[in-house]
């Protein structure tokens, strides 16, 4: 019920990304609650899932975009794009 409630309040991409945690959370709960044994490869997989989700959910820095309208001199060169001074 809480899962359905949460899905109604987040974007589809966020819900999809966070749903990747479900198998990892189930494995951790199985170890903690039931006493299951998880091999090293399982812990490595969980670490990779958490690491990937951290990378996916980390805020992206602002990107500067180049002007796409060439000036007169550059317009004569095929494929040239005008770049604002100081922007790389």
C-alpha cells in the first residue's frame, strides 16, 4: 500500500530507479531477519547496485552550452559552430 502511495508522488524515472533497490533490500532483510547466508558475490552485487543508484541519483552540475548560430566568418566554414568567449 505504501509502495503504491509513493509511486503516485514521484516521477516514473525516479520510481524505476528506486525499484532497482527491491532485490537488494530483500537480500539484506533475509540476512538480518531470517539468518540467511549471503556469499561474497552477493554482497558485491548489492554494493554495485547501491553504487549505481548513487551515481544515477547524484545531482548533475550545470552545463554550459555553445551558441549554435555561427558568426559571419565561421559561417563560411562547413560544420563550424560559434562559441561564446570564455566557454569551453
